[in-house]
C-alpha cells in the first residue's frame, strides 16, 4: 500500500471524528500535525487509533501507541511497520 493511500484512508477516518474540522482535511500531508494543525484532542487519538486498526485490518502494540508522535507521518510509519510485521 502506498503512503498516499494510507493518508487518504486517515482522512476518511478523520472525517468521522466530530472534533476535527472537515475544512482542515483538504490539505493533509505527512507533515500535518493531528493536534496542532487539525485540532484533534489528544484524548481522541486513542479512538482514531482503534479506527485505523479496523480500517487497515491491523493491530498496534500498546507500546507503539504510547510512543506515537502527533504528525501524520508518525501514524503512516506505524501503519507500514505494523503491516510489514503481519
């Protein structure tokens, strides 16, 4: 799966999160910060991680989620690493 495909999937997920302004989802890149740029509450990141697991049919290790950064790139890297382990 290409990195842009993963980003597109993340945007689809973020459209379902009521605390994220849909207008901010038009220019999401790997450098976009979930918290600073999209206004995602840090508490919402756990729910987003669960939705990511469902969408991409993967399961994150708890340690990976604990160490996760707030940029889209961090999440894309984690998805790729998790898919490679499967």
